[in-house]
C-alpha cells in the first residue's frame, strides 16, 4: 500500500532540504486525499448550484467566514485538545493522543508524526466548516466551506513542516511564525499555539516572543505525561515501549 511505502522512509526535517520536503509532502497519502477532495468539492458545488441556487454574496460569505474562523479553530484544537490531558487519561483515546501530538513533541523533526492522519483531520474539518457553510450559503456554501477548510489545512501542514526545516524563510512573517513555533517545541509548550497565525495567541495572551519572556518548561517534550500521570494512566507509556 502507498501509505506503508511512505512510512518505510525516515523523514527528518532537520536534515531535509525544501525540495526534499515538497517531494515528501506531495507523496503523503493524506495530502493527496485532501487534494482530490478539494477538487471534487469544487466540482460538486458547481453541479449542485442549479438544484440549490444561492446568491453569490452568500457563497462568498461561506468562504470568507471559513477563512476568518480558521485561525480560531487551529488555536482551539491545538491548545485545548492536543495539549489537553483528557485524551491520554482514557484507554480508548490514549493511542489517538499519542499519534496526533505526543509523538510529535517527543521528536518534532520526524515528519512521519508531524502530518495529521485523515481519520482525525477530516472529521474535524467537517465539524468546523459545515455549520458555517450551511448557515451562510446553504448546501452549496457548506461544500465550498469544506473545500476552503481543506485548502487551509493543506497550507497549515506545509507551513508546520517548513517551521522545522533548517531553512530561514526570506519573508519576515514566516520567520516570525517559525521562531514562534520553535519556542513552543523547545522552550515552553504552554504558549505560542498558533501555527499559521499569531493572532489568537496575541488576543488570548498566550504569545511569548523570546526564551527570556517565560521560564523553560520541563514538560516541553512530554506535555505533562510523566511520573504520576504515567503511573495513573499507563496506556501511552505502554504503547511507546512497544517495538515498531
């Protein structure tokens, strides 16, 4: 299978060039799936439009509304779900948390655990976009809102990968978000939750600009899953000890 073939490779972002990253990015099965779904969604919206006519203003509203909501969804998922502690405290969701974030903080440069899995990302995109699209643009708006969410997430995945490359972006804003993200991973994980935007960190008071602004966090790599937490909720530790 293509997925297993992709995972046989060792992708270490701190040793990859931008060209290496782009090649790995376009070959990743979930990215390919997002691209196909994006194209199908646009075609589907065009096909459905005669049956569910809606004004161009409402269609535009569903797209713009999704773009405006995206930074808040990205921030909320990262801060309150990925950095929350309830997923690893259940044997039913421990493996999920390990895959979607714990492993990434254990080894931030491993591309294989940086990319999201379609089984978790697609439901999240649907839940975040369909209500916006339906309320602003009906069924056509819902499909286009979903397509917009897919496009945003594809940009997010690429941006997140680039932040771990040993390449200094030429664009000032990209350099700033890269520094923002690296501080989150290697200094203190209790702030700097934005990946593509700094806006939400700024308005919710979780941004810090340098290592001098906040103390070093001893849980920056394990997200608080250590000692007593490991003894009370051993499932992630048990999975981590298993041989691949």
